[in-house]
C-alpha cells in the first residue's frame, strides 16, 4: 500500500444559511409586536430606513417615482435657494404692534411674557397646571398599587412604636408577590432579629401585626398558616378546623375517613368544613398580581363578501411598514469620501433593501397561508367550532406550494381575526379522529368542544362518567377511546365525574 498526494474536483450541493436568509427566517416567525420592536431598532440604526407615513419624504418620493415624476432636483434647488437668500423682513417682524396686528388681539389678553402664569377666563392659572397635557383626564389616574405598597400604606396608618414599625417594614419587603413571607426570612426569624438588633419577641409581634393587614392571610410562612389566619378572621378556627388545617395532606389525598376521625365530626360537618376550606384564598397576593398581558393582535382579517364568499386581507394596523429613502441614499453616496464611509453606506443600503424585500415577502406568505386556512376551514367561519375539519401543516403546505417548515414558521405567533373572535393560526390545525361509520373524520378540537358541551349540559343528579361520554360521542359518529376522552377533559381543566359529584355536596 502506497501513500500519495493528488488533487480532485468534486461537485456537490449544500444549503448555505446566509445572514440574509437567517434574517428572513427570523422575521417570518416573529409576532407583530416583536416585529414592531425589532423594526424600531432598525430604524434607529439604519439611516436609509424610514417609517411609512403619508407626509414622509420617502413616501412622497416613492409616489413620484411610480408616477414617473422626479422632483428631487427641483426640491434640492428650492432648498438651496431658501438657504442662500436673506431672510424676508416679514419673517423678522416681531414687534409688539406687528404681533398684535397678526393675532388681531392684544397681547395682554393672550399671554404674559413676564410671568409663568396663563390668563384664562379672568383667573390666573400657574403654568404647571395650565399646560394642555395636564388637562388629559387619564394623566391623573394613579396606577394600581402592588401588594407591598398596599401593606406599607396600612403600616403608615398604624399607631405603633417606631421600633416595631421598622421591623414590620423589613418584613413587608420580604413578602413575595403571592403574599407569603419568603422562604429565607421565614426560616430564620432569629437571624433577622440579630441583624436588626431586636429580640425574637419583637419580630414575632411585628409579624403578627403584618399578618393582621389586608388582604387576609398575607405574611404567612406556609399554606396552613395562611388558611388559619383567614379562618380566625371569619371566627371559624375551632379545634375541629384547626385539626383539619394541620393535616392538609389528608384533604389533598381525599382520605375522608381519617379526617373524620382526627377532627371528630360526621359526614355532614366534614362536607361543610371542606366547602369552607375551598372558599379560602391560597394566594393572598393574587388581587395585586399585575402580570403584563400581551394582547392578541390579528395579523389577517377574515370577512364575508357581498356574494357570500370569504375575503382574507392583512391587518394594516399590525403590519409594520418601512420605506427605503432612495433620495437620501443618492445624496449620501455622492458625499462619501473615505473607504470606511463608502463601506458603511453600501452595507446600510443593502441591509435596508433586503429588509424591505423581506417584509414584503413575509406579508405575502402570511396572506397565502391565511387564505388557505380559511379555504379549508370554511365550515368553522360559517357555522362554528363544531364544524372544524382535520388539517395539518403538510396539507396547507402542499396546497400553496411551500415547505412544511415555512408554514410552521408563518403560523407561529400569528392569528386570524373574524366575526367569531381572534384565533391563533395554530388553533385551526387539528389531528383527525376517525368516524364510527363511513363518515368524514372529525377534528380533535371539535371533539374537545363537544366534550365540554356534554359536561356543561349534565344534570346534578346525572353526572356523566368518561364511559358515558364515550357512548354519547360514538352515538354522534365519533370513534373515540376512553383514555382520549379523559385526556381532552383534563386539557379543558374539567375534574373527573367523582370530583364533580363531590363538589355538588356529596362526600364519599
């Protein structure tokens, strides 16, 4: 065997992910809010991009270019002439007599140049209170306080010693959004007292003070203490209830026999105690939780046409529009001198042009996918959820001649708006469930909707088990297994038949 060096030429195909292609993919799967934020950053970085508006120079230049009119040189000449000519005397006329003549009023009735006040209806208003933006009725609306601010307000109104007030303020800062004392502080109250230079008795007194504030149960160290505080406020913390709160693990496991024995009550009393326990709030800070809510903005709108057909159009309010300022690029490119300047101008122009084309392609792709979804799910838009059809990404991709991964990216974080509401595009993709006969397959989401309807219509004395739901669905032509019904019921957060029967008052 011999070793030697030689040159070979091979031809092969490979997919290269260029930066532009990666950018187009990212734009395709962004939501409208994410895209707006990203474009805002691009508008700040790229001098050749401009947000579209009817009076923007880029918009006017684009309209003129499409109309075959090139007024950029004329505009430039006009700007140069205006810059070179001396100011007109009329523009410099600022005498009191001239201003009063132009305003057709006395300056004494218009504004006071020597003071910060405004004259209005015979009353002197301070400049700080007389600004137009201060007249906005929403400007003075206070934001809803969070839990800790709510507790600090109650602490400020309490008549207590300054030393106790300081300890209570530290404890309030250690309360979580759920309303509990955080784990580190709750586990080391002695250490907290040492850091503050106070006794454990003073810390306990301050904690008892905070636990007496609104909302009930705040400042508790665990769930049992939280429920006990609420029960004491309702004057329902008797020995039997205290024994139940001490053994919440048995209540969670539905070990009612052990609870009856520990609490020393019968079935009726135990049922009442369980109902009271369920009515308590396990998260005292819930009313003050202000998690940001992201609105669902429709990327495409569906409406019925005059002939009964469905019209799909992009939502212009959710579609960021940017323009490429060609006139500004031409001026800057001519003025660029050094290699660094020319490279920056060239890169910025290429980036702006590619972004403009990518946004246009994104809009066209969203419209194509949305139109195909409406075509395949026409029954839903006409008659409701019960008429959803099975649909997959592949079926949509094959119909519009795109790759399945492209359709997946388009439908991510996108939504359709119609007269029935706003729905995520992913909502319309549903697996198929076979029909019990020779009929057409059913969409999984339609079957889920049918399960909800059957359970909501059940009578209190005839709770439907999963087996009963299977029989009713098969009677409707749906070939479904019991485990599938149970899975759909759990996904709808509907308890089992045993739990639904128990919640109506029966304990067993």
